[in-house]
C-alpha cells in the first residue's frame, strides 16, 4: 500500500498530495483501494473553510466497524486534514479543512494534505467559495493514486 494519493482539479490546473497520518490507517488503505474517484467539488457553507466532496461514489462499502475510528474535533484539526463521512451503501463524503471551522464536532480523519501543498488547497478553496456564492462554476475533483513526499 502507498502512503500518499493525489487530489487533482483539472479545470483549475491544480493538485495536492495527501499522506497517511498517525491514526486510521485502515481508512486510508480502504480509501486508496477505491481510487480513482471523481467527485463534485463543494464547500462548507456555514461551518467555515473546508472543501466538501459530497456523495463521493465508492466501489466497496466500508470494511470496518463504524464508530471505532479515531476521531478529531474539527475546529482544532490541523489545516489540510481530511475527514470521512460514511454514507449509505456506496457513497460517502469527505471534507478537506483549509482554514478556520466553527462547528465543534468530532469526525474520523485519515490523511492530510502535505505542508507544501496547503497554499494550493487554500487557492482551490477560494475558487470554490466564489463558485458557491457567485460564479456557479462546476468543479470536479479527481482522487488518484500517486504523489510523493
């Protein structure tokens, strides 16, 4: 199993590398088995600065017991952390935190954008925020195997 994967936004000519973190390796490994994935890019609207990938299509249901994951409180998570939300069946949701979040909730995290790529993540966040409020540009994100540390 690899320790990294990429999130690409072809229409923006941007990409970031995500790496495993100290916990929830089973989620990271399961996620990597789902790749490649394309998902509609969204944004948190009331909770703060986070890219929200909604209804992410998955190839296989989760393979662990729900609510056994290590959780982090989203307001105190490092910028760049990715949170996984279990959906019903073969879909889920992911949030990539890139700034202040005010929703005091606990979620399972499984990877983070590498430090050097945080400015790119914030740039994509700014474009998506503008899209949500004004331009209505449809942005597709691609999760692919690869990346290097």
